[in-house]
């Protein structure tokens, strides 16, 4: 188990685990009956993954295909697994989680599997018993596709399908499908949690068939296309994706498929061609004027993309190859800033400079407007003229506020001490560091106020004249 966790960031696992705990608490406080299930898609599981997950029959997994007309495919179809009370699962450590077989350990193994291959596992929060839930889910396997009204087996449980169905189905159909659950959760290719809300309602009377309108069918096909391109590249051994795990490969492939759709490409072979070149020359290679013009011409004429690419002069591809690293670095920095803006905070070192003329005690700050974020403690006792440092704090970004709190100490006549508490909203100034833990947050107590500056690195702190404080 430890080796499996080492492939991912432990902090990410614990953050996900805490979100599961919080959801359970939220439902419990609302006096909702809570059951948590995992839906595991067994199709395509590797031998190592099967060994990791253990015997599913011993775990009392219930097949969604049993008695549905797909019974012969039970061994490779989806199975519903009851999960433990996640509130009882302790935060994970690299050495503290053994290869045991408790319910908590099985839950974490499924979480790790989803972090590696998001299409394998989804989670359902519901008030219903497993047999009741499975009976409802089986009614979703039979769909009428809106394009031609043809009845078909419908693999609704794929994560890419679930998101589209939740967003695009007519309200009555959406309520039929998602109404009996409190929520249906999936992970995206980057490991982010996708939370699809339900209502925790009673299971409705069974529909004979699930109607899928034509526009929803089109959206489903488009959402499934990155996985189809991945499978095509794997089958033809043309997948040059740089990352090993399925999720990381999909994180590279999906944006390229979306860009290809933007040009009007729709045939699988054309999408795969666009992706192969994108993986080689990086995601924005199509912005080169020659390539952009070629794409426009190819789409307008309806001709295959691969022969058109083969006619591109070698100098164009050489130019793209030479600029790939620089373009990727610029793109990575843009994406990081976007992620930081979305999260609203960053981890880095903090340095506290007391130039106020008074000792300060019990210094801490809270992130403004984020009451659920942990309080950041900086020091219990910092005398005047002292520079104190803390290795890691969670700080808001430049331009955002934090709430700084501390006590002033003043020695009165007779030796008694007056302790005065203070609270101040301070706007963070400065620049965002290039990487987590690489920058420095300077928090300066001066005679007439407080100042908080985020610096990109140690050099900018010294250059600002702080090095001798």
C-alpha cells in the first residue's frame, strides 16, 4: 500500500479524505441517513490493480449487471461496494498505512486507484440500502438514444458520462437518475473532485427506458472522445504521452482533443493525428501561422489531416520542436497562476520582523473570508529588533487580505505588564513565487503599522534592505 501511495502526493490524498469526512459530517448534521458506496468498473483492471483491491466477492460487492440482461459480463462490469464511515479513517502517512484488509484500508486503495485512473471508480452518497440502489441503477442501463430512437445498453456510470448527464438532461430525467442520491462524486484527470449533487429522495417508480435527447447524446460522444483517442493511440502504439498513469496521459490528451474540436475536427483519425503531433510539439503547436492555416483549409475541404501534416515543410516542425520547452514553461506558469487564483493561497516560508519598539506575543493570522482554513501561528514571543522565521505557512496571494492578530506588551511602573490584544486586516503586497515553498512572506511590525510582503525568493528580501534586520 505504501508503494502505491508514493506515486501520488500524500497531501492530495489527505485533502480528498478530509472532503469525504466533511461531506459525511454535513449530511449527518442535516439529519440525513448516510450510506457511501463506490462504483468500481472492473473492465480493463490490470492484474496489479486486481491484486491491490483484493477479492471483491469477499467484500460483498453487488454487480450492476446481475439479472439485467448483461449477466454474462458480470466479471468485467461495474460492482457496487459499501464503504466504511470515513470519519473513522485517520489521516494517511507514508509509513502508517499497512497492506491490511480493513474497510478503511480498502477505501483508501480505491481512492488511490481513482487518483491513477479516474474512470475506474466513482462514489455515491445515498440514504438507500445496496439492493434498493442497485435496482434503481439497473434501470439506467437501458436507454433510448434520441438521434434515431434506438434502444441501447447505456454505460451511464462512466465519469465523463455522469457529468454530461447531470448538466444536460431534462430536469425530470435528471431527477429520476440523480434524485435518489445525496451526491455522486468522481475525480477528473488532474485528481480534482467533481461533485454532482442529488436530492436524497426516495427511489422513483422504475422507467422502462431512460430517454437520452439528441443534444445530450452528442455531448456524451464529445465527452467520451479523449478516452477513445487514448485507446486508439494505445492500440496503434502511437502514444508518446510523457506521463505513465492513465490520468496523467488523459490530462495531456483531453486539452488537445478540445482544441481539435475547436477547429471543427470530428473524425477519430483526425483527432488522433492532431493529438499525436500535439504531444510531440506541445499543446499550442497549432498556433503557428502555417499550422493554423493548414487546419482551416483541411476542415473546410473535409480532407484527412494526416496527409496534410506530412506535406508541412521540415523547417516548421523543427521550429516548433526548438520552441517547445519555452512554450511549455510559459504555459505551466500561466496554469499555476490560474490554479493559485482559484485556490486563493500558497504555501511558503514566513519571516517576521519586529521593528515596532515593543515586544509582541502570540502572533498569528487567519485568511480573510476563509473561516475553514487553519489558523497560521507565527510565534509565541518576539522581542523588539528580533527576526523570527517559520518554515511553512499558508498565505493569501498578493492583493488579498489576511487578518493579523497579536498582543503588545508594555512594562508599567512598578514592573507590572500591560498586555493589549490587536487585530488588523492587512493586504498582502509583492509577487507570487515561481514554485510552492520557494518564496518568502515577510511580515513586518513597524512603529506605526504592519506590512506584509510576498517575495519571490531570498534575494529580493535582501535587496529590499531587510537582510540586516
